[in-house]
């Protein structure tokens, strides 16, 4: 049965200030990327979004409000668009767009724009890249011959995205820069037209254009020329529309655009773009060659932080450009060190944690990381949350990245680093890649296990530490004069016959419910333990003034913090039983309980010594 994302979508939209506060929305592999009118706390409740089930984290970067969902992001995105009048930023129908967002400095805006251009293309790049890698394996082991028609058909499928990459970029850039998509495509397609290509004997070939010496370049697989050309055309188009009558626009706009932009691209923009791309690729190779160890250390250790800031997609053009220019890329193996280090965190946490929900999260996020290279559920759900695993993956990822860089490990196509994409690293350095990702995975798992998680006492031992919500005598639930509680129908726990009316938080966590009368409230720890505190039997019938609770749903409280009062005298005067129950509503077993006694009574005398220990001793 298909999962229903309506509740999650409704909550997210509500907490970002409602649909009227959303300018536009699009998504990448794991996160929703909102552009909001007002990001102040008066409009946007970041804390509540982060606490939603299904949300891993919230990142404010690139002038965007990014909600990290994970692998379900596309379903949540489609649910939002289906239920709300919110503009899809990838539609080319409005004046507003990703590139026009002027929030942040020029570097942030640059990465934001590159990310928006490349995100829609990534899925095609990754699939075609994997096909090319498999063909390398098939021909190497003589499963196919590169002369076979079967090979040539499959090679055409694998090469298509890379050969015609400028066309993909033209479409995507036109969407971002708000230019006519098909005129943009025509401009860049001219660079791949057979007559033009036949003149390019080699890069730097000079021909004549109306008496102007013109240096020709090959544009197949290039990245920068198409993006710059469409950026320039977007501004030209706005200018042309001011002068060309609407009645003539259907032919005159494209006619003038082609006459101006194709020669301008061939004469100026294209050669400059190719030189910039070559310069960037050569610079990366120089850095990698001169100090691959340092480059790998920085990338392997720092990649996680780029992911957290949401600007990691801005590096994609560099990798794609390297592949087009040299036929290989050395950045991707360094990044793989960080990816497999993140996967190692999941294994280490699974082995170390005593908390069932934490172990479940670790196990469920392990396979997507190993098989698909998707690590954000691990980064936000485990590494950032517990801090020490983040230290482990940065250390091991940096060291393995340095190893990869020093040995010039190469990727031959663009893919996400994962076990399923091993063929993409096939070649003379493949053995080093295999060693590197193995060390990254198991090394991080081991270091995570040794460093620990820094979990609170409630999960690092076999005991659960709980403060008494009211001071008094602790009694077993079996002595409570109500079968709903005494038979454990509501769940396991203990009871108190209170002596004082100060109501205290039994654990550190979030208030998840407060009954209108104030006679009961629920609380959940950061690690998932849920408790229900029910003050008195049948006290729901008492007036609101009997209980004064100073917290509300969503508030964070500390263990032992006073959160209200109960008028015990009034409860007794009206012949109600003040016995207070503390119920563990998500399956905590009796032998795991440790009650921190806040009375002078020896609670081990009323509850089995094997069941509850006094003060954790």
C-alpha cells in the first residue's frame, strides 16, 4: 500500500508559514527547497518542522529553507503540489525563479544557481554513467566486443547524455534564467550541428566569419559554454522583447536571437567557456597531482559539511567537466571516502546503541547509503544528533580521502559512490578504491563504536533513569485501585502516592500532550522513550483549577524541572484517589527501570530489587 504523506505535507506547509509565505518550491535527491517570503520566527517554526516524523533536519542555506526528508522527498513534494497552490520552481511559467534570489553573498548564489541547473540532470547523468561503466567491464572481460552492434546500441545510450550534455544544460539553464527554452536549445544545438562539427578538426582551428578570424572549439560534453551562453541570451531576450512587436515575436524573436547569439557564442562565449573549463580541470589536476593527499584530506573530511550546508551539488560541474576534458575524475573517489564513512557510522551506531529506535534508524539508513550513496538520513539522524559519530566519520573520511588522493584514484564516469556503482571506478586504480572504501566503512564503524554515542543514561545502560513527577511513596502498579493501570493495560511503569503537589518532569524531553484539565500529560525523550503521567484516579472530572500545568505541547523540559502544581488537598477533600501513575507507553520492560527516589522511602522495599534499583546503584 502506498504511504500517505498528506499529514507530513500539511504540517510542513503550516510550519513554513502557510502557502501564502511560499514563493516557490523544488526538490533535489533528499530535500525540499523552499523559497520563502519571510523566514523570521514569527512566520516559520523551524523547531517544530525538525521534530516532525519523516523530517531529518532543516537547513537554511543558499537563500533557501531546506527541509531534509530523505528518499521519500519526491512523494512529499508531489503531495504538497497536489494539495496547495504553491509554485514549482522548476516550472518556466512565472517571473520568479531560483537564480533571481539575491539572498546571500555572490558565492552562495553562484552555488545555488549551479545546483538548480544540475539537479534535474543528475538522474540522467548517473544512469548513463553507470551504463558506460558496465560496458567497460563487459569489454574488458570479453563479454562484449566493441565492434558488436549490441555494444554500439548500448554505447549510444550511455554516451547520449554526455555527448549532448550542452543541450541538457541549455534546457535547464533556460528554466533557471527564464529564457525561452526552445530558442535556448536552438542556440546551443548549433554548436553540435554536423556541418559545424565537421569544421572543428581540432580545438583552435581558425576559420573566417565575415572576415573575422574565428577560433573553433569542440563543445560536445562541455559544461560552461552552454550555461554562459544562455545566461547572456536570457538578458538579450528581455531587451529584444522591448523592441519587437508582439505580432512579429513568433518569428522575429528567434530569428534575431539566432543571428546574434550563435555567432557571439562561436566567436566569444564558446572559446572563453572552453578555456575556463580547461583551466578549471587543469587546476584541479594540478592540485590533485601536486598535493593529492591534502586535497583528499580536505574533501574526504569536509564533504559532509558541504552536504549539511546544501551546496554539495555545486561541485558536480567540476566533476562532469573533468570527465569531459580528461576522461576521468579524481574528486569522486575522495567524496566516496566520505560516503562510505557515513555508512560506517550507521553500522557503528547499530552495534553500539542500546536504544531500539536508534538501532532501527541505523539499520534502515545503512542500505540506502551502501547501495545508493544516499547518506543524509545518517548525517542528520545519527552523526549530527550524537556528535561523536560525526567526529569519527570526519577523521576516517579525511584519512581515506588523503589515501585516495595520494594514489590518484580515478572515476571513469559520473555516478553516486555506492557498492552498486563499483564499475564506475574500474581501471588501474580500482584496487586502491576498493581498499579505501572498505577502510572508510569498517574504520568509521569501529571508531564510532569506540567513541560511543554520548547517549544519556537511559540508553547507555540496561536501565532507564526516571525522576518522580511528584514526591511521595513509590508503589507498584498492581496496588493501584484501577484495573486499567493495575493490569498493565495502559503499559508498564510504577505509581506514587504523593505527599507534595509540585509536578516535576520525570525525564528530559518534549511535552507531547497535555490534557485540558491538566490531570495528565505525556512526554517523549530525544531518544524516543514516551511516558504518560496520570495524576489521580478519575480526576478528569475535577475542575481545571485543581491542576495548573505551565507547559504546553511542543515545549522542551529538563528532568526534575517543575512544570506545574496539583492541589492534593482539594483532590482528597472531594474523595478522589491522588495516586499518580507513570506509564511507559512504548513497551519498556520492568527490569529496565531505575527510579531516582526523591522521597526518604526505600523504594526497593515496595518493588522487587531486581525490578528497580535505588538511585541507579
